[in-house]
């Protein structure tokens, strides 16, 4: 399995390199430090969401979270409304994070306690959370935030975007530790691989799945706050594409849609590939409709290539 993951990660690095070479052939100026920073800024938000989505998918039981985009938007709106009503921005941001955590936890309760399939649950909350965001905001963008809030999504430290250095990277490292060096990580993979064996081993599978949905909501809230800070506005319709893009990134990074397989490192590399496509298309002023086709093509190519690599490795074993 480790060799398979290594080959997939190498493939993702190769895909990212090919993408940048292709865009450089059209517009050579894209190969600059400024462009790389801009791409990282765009990739961070959906990348954070995809990390949570990865844990949800690994947990098995048909795990998937279609509500991440709506949690993203409602968390952003929550922070925006609080700030425009005089609440200090750190407290507003913390409240928005708790709101994201609560929305994810609600998904988990419905899925685990009421045993409603994840697809149906998160599809319902997708519309529910989105509707609340529209009601609270009156359907209009919210702006007029304190200048200190903008540091989250617009400042740099050592010429590196703060949202990458102080938000995305620490989250990635923490989840990597959880995935590879904790009881929770081992329980997570076993729950996704063989639920019966996990239960016989004393693992509370329901608790594991509740926690990953809560985590997914929390990380979606983080992304929503970063987005509002970067754009200086909280949009109730933001995050519409995050649902499917985060799933695509997770699967592209190696998450098995049936559970039990995946890695946050693979997800991070897949975020780089998808972020490169998104930024590159905007840089060369390509029609945005091409993005979906290209992302889908990358996913298909990756799945086919990985399947071939897997068969070759099994043949050599």
C-alpha cells in the first residue's frame, strides 16, 4: 500500500509540473514567485475543505459531505454579520468556527444516531445551511470589516501567504500526525476498511464517524473565514463548487470512495494540481467552463494511471 501511495503522489507531482509547463507555453510570465503565491492562496481554501472531506471518505459507511460549501458560506456570513454589528473580529471568527463545527456535528448526529445515509443527510443540509446563509444576509454580500481581519487572508510572512504558513500547513501536519501516529487514525482506517472487524476490536465506529463530520464542518468554517478575509466580503452564495471539487481532490489524492484508503499528503498534492489548473486558466483568461472538463480529465487520467500502476506492482509481487 505504501508503494502504491508513493507512486500516486509522484504522479500528482508530475501532473502539477505538466500543468505549469503547459500554461507557461501559452503565457511564460506565469513562472514567477508572484504567480506561485497567488496559486497557493487560491488552493488553500478548497484544500483545507478537502482535508476534512478526505477523513470523511476514509471513515467508510458511504461517507461523503456535500454540505461543505454551504458550511463555508454560512460560517463566512456568521463572521461577517458579527463584525458588522460591532463584535471584535477574533471573537467573530471564533464564533464562526464554532458554527462550522456545530453544523458538521449536526451532520454526524443525523448520520450516526438516526442512520440516515450520508449522501441524503448532507444533500439536505447543503440546502438547509445555504438557505440560512441567504436569510441571515438578506441575499446580499456583507462587507465593512475591521482592517485587522484582513491579515488572515491578505498578509504574508517571509513572502509566504499567512493562510498557507500559519493555517493550512499546521492543519496538514496535525492531520498527518493523527492519520499515521494516533489511535484515532488506526481506528479511522479500520472503520473504513472493515466495519465489523472494527466493532469486534472495540472501536466505536459511530463515534469515529461523528467526529470526522464535525472535523469537516470545522475545516469548512476555517476556509470560509479565510475567504471572507481575502475578498473583504462575506458572500452567502460562496463555496458552491467546493462540494464536488473537494471530493475530486480527495479521490484524486488517493481516497477510496468506499472507505479505508486515503492520505492527507495525497490530498495536499491533489490540491496543488487542481489549484494549478484553476489559477492557470484564470491567468491565461480562458473560459471558466473549461475548468470542470479539465479537472474531470485529470481525475480520469489519474484513476486509470493509478490502476495500471497497481496492476504492475501486483504483477511484480
